[in-house]
C-alpha cells in the first residue's frame, strides 16, 4: 500500500536590494593643467613633477542643505598604471590636499572608495574649490619625444557612497605633457674630441665609437676642414701625391662629407647606443712620405 504524500508549497520571499544613482547635485568646471615639459636627459632636473590645481564644484538647483561630496579622478584607458597616454608615457598620480591620499581610479575598478577626496559645501555655499596635486613620477624613464595628452573623468557621489551609484563627468580634466626631442653625444670616454691614428697605414680602415643618447630621431652631418682629404704636413702644393682621400661611415652607413642633408638615425633612447665611426682611406702606395692630417667635424642634431 502506497503511503500518501502531502506536497507543501511554501511561498518564496524574494528580497531585492536596489542601488540607484543619486540625482546630480553638483557640476564641475572644466580644468586644464598647465603644460608640463619633461626632459629625461636632464640629470639635474627633478625626479618628479608636482603640479597643483583646483577643481571647482558648483551646486545644482536651489537646494540649501549642506553637501559633502566624495570624488575621484578616473583614468579611462590605463588598466594598471595611470599614464598620460595609453601604454607608454608619463605616469601620473592624483592626490587631494584635504587628505594627501591618492584619489586616482581606473575604469575597470568596481570599488575604489579608499582612493577618494572630499569637498563640503555649507548650506549657503553655491560653489567650492578642492585643491589637488598632479604627480608625474617616472621622469627618469626612457620616454620617447612627443606630446602626451589625456582627459580625465571626475567621478563623484552626492550621497552615501555605500548605497548610491556615482555620477560622472567625462573628460573634464585635461593634462598635456611635452617630452622634447633632445640628445647628448660624445666620443666614447666622455670627450667631445677624439683622434683616429692610422700609424703606418698597415690597415686602411680605423674607427672610434660615438656614444649617443636621444629621446627622438637625430641627423648626423660631417664636415672636412681639408676638403675631404688628409693633407701632408709641410706640402707646398695640393698634388694628389700629398693628399689621401677617405670615406666615412656612421653606424655602417655611408656618411657624405660636407653634405647639406644629414644621415637620419632612429631614437637612441635614454640608455644610449655606441655607434662606430669608420674612416676608410684610399691606397697610399703612391703617396709621399710624411704625416697626413685632417679635422672632421661631426654634428648631431634632433630631427622632428
């Protein structure tokens, strides 16, 4: 005999908690940080730049209640390290004057309230300025020459940050950082002068190294004081027997002497490169005995 079964249906009680965005209580005036110039090759320059600026919050509507607003500065396109630029560029950190905390946040963060500043408007105040500071922190890194721009979003809460969604004003805070195209160069050994000695011309090719550091591309030109040849000391004429012609190569590429247009080279970077300067002379079998000299002036200049 089957046992009777009693089905008991219990009503399910669903509890829904909703989180709504608070009505917009303030607007924020557009703010532009002063243009910042960073030279990574300047060893005497600051290791970081601090730029103060103010954000102006303005009350919306005619409400007279006191307001305390929590806010953040959001980087829309940098997921790990905030930068002026997406994947390469000056690293940036934002701090509020009221707490000294980092108030920067990322778009991919769902919860970052520990990094926020506050601004309070009294019941009779229609606007209030909040002082913040922009820190550029990686000025000794290998930053390529160029202009870096970014527009940051202001995220803010008008009410309880635990129960309301924030409001956002995209692109309200603009920052521009310029890294100039600069370079430094010397003969390996830190001198700006060097000598290539062919001795007895047992070899017709000799070289020295040029140390180059640059944030961008650069051009190399070469000028000969003796008309593209080494001349014999004490020679009374410019006979071919008293001249030794030569060719020059920079980094393995032919470098024309006394040419108007330079040999363009890629960016050498902050660590720099050692580039060979090769001098190759013609056969000296028909030349008169003596000491032959020329001065070669090498000029390296940034290229835009």
